[in-house]
């Protein structure tokens, strides 16, 4: 289609001459000089038309990103995008930016919008398209910044190396938020039993910790040391039966296991281990004294409870008597 030129002329820069031609709608150019000087004005003509051409404006920003002009004074893609944000609602611009298929451009607009980062559903898919061996670090950084771990793991489920890298990053995030057990499961699944062991141990998930340790595998003396460390944490959490199991089966220390049970007042299990390991001497040295002490403590507690109950019962009787006396006095006053 032919359009009437409004202006023609020659621009000289040093020894170089370029021809400049403006068309009737003011939106076509054929010189890099015009592009650098009037690019923002060109964007304005697209945005301010009766039917705004936001996709066209964004496409020109995309082209500017892909092929930036050599002139150092030219407008950059980021500056052009900031200019568009002054003219157009940022959320509308975000919706139209998805049509450019320019991942970085979409992200630049998305960061300026009011949307929750987790609503940027197209972003992980664009990340997957771009994130081959060359672009995966960029996608990984995006996942960390926007916390898109679950979406990224779903997209990379068929890519073992990248899936493993994402799993490790996600596990770090979970550990920073004190979600140790979930982090351990993630690391264990992606083939990092040593890191999973540390996470499980921190969460006192002793069963998974022992399994991971044996998968590594740790030598028996290290397994025993791990069992003792885990048992110590479990005792602090008053999980004496579990601590005793670790000490007995993995640390091979029946005496410490029995003492853990006695400390936790798990009398029946303590007695069972005493006879299983033929350690009746512990009955006299530890079990009976602990039983007598526990009995004394319970008797003292019951005596305090009985005394408290008796005191309140007597007080209740007095209150009831006073209430009845007051009622009778009121009846006498109301009599003939």
C-alpha cells in the first residue's frame, strides 16, 4: 500500500549519508538514526491509537532487545519498557507481553505488575523452552527468586540432571524454613543420601536417617555413633522407647537402652530387655530404685491432690450452709 510521504530529506553523520522517509501514520522508518531518536514516539503512536496496538509496541521492544542499535545514545529495551509502563496499565501490558514469547520481556513486565509471583504460570513453561544446557542457570535463578520449585520440578521430571539440581535448591529452601523432613525426602529421592541423612537427623526422623545411612553405606562404627546422637535427641524429646530401640539395635548398647527406658518410666519394656540380655544386675542397681522413687513421687502427688480436694470440699460445705441460713433468714423477714 502506498502512503504519501510527509517529509523527505538527507541526514549526514560524518561522511555517511542516510535517507529518511516518514510515512502518513508516522510509524515506519528505514534508518537507524530515526529509530534511535524517535523510538519512544513510535511506541506512543501504537499505544494511543483508537484501538491500541499493545502487541505491536511490545514486539518492537522485543526486536530492540534482540537487535539493539549500535548507536550508544539509542534507547534501550528496558528504557522503552519503562516508558510503556507510563502509558499502559501494567497488568494489561503483562497479558499482552505473553504473546511476544520473549521470556525476559515477560519477566520484566511481570516484575512490575501487582500479581502474586506464583500466578506467573506461563513463566515456568517459557523457562523450560529456553532452559537447555545453556540457559538452565538462568531458569534456576528465576525459580529461586519467584519460589516456583514445585512447578519447575514438574516440568523437569524427565530431565534427571536438571531435576536433581532443582531438588537440591528446593531442599535448601525447605531447610531454611525448618522443614527438615520434607527436605530430606526430596534429597533422598534425587539420589543424595548423605545430604538427606543430615536433614533427617536434624528433624529427628531416625528411621529415615538410619535407612539413608545404610544406603550410603556408613561403616558399623559410624552407624553406632549416629544411633547414639539420634537417641540423645529423642531422649530430650521424651521419646524414650524410640531412643532405646536405636541404642539396642544399632549402637549395640543394651545397658544404655535399658537406662533410657527406666528414665522414661517404660517399666515393662525395660524389664523385657533386662531378661533378654541377661542383665538382672540392672534390676537391683537401677530399676528398683527408680520404681521406688516413682512410687514415692506418685504418692506425694496423690496426697497433695487429696489435701486440695478436702480443703475445697470443706469450703463448699461452709458456703452451702451460709447460703441456706441466708435463705431461711429471708423467709423469716417476709413472714406475718
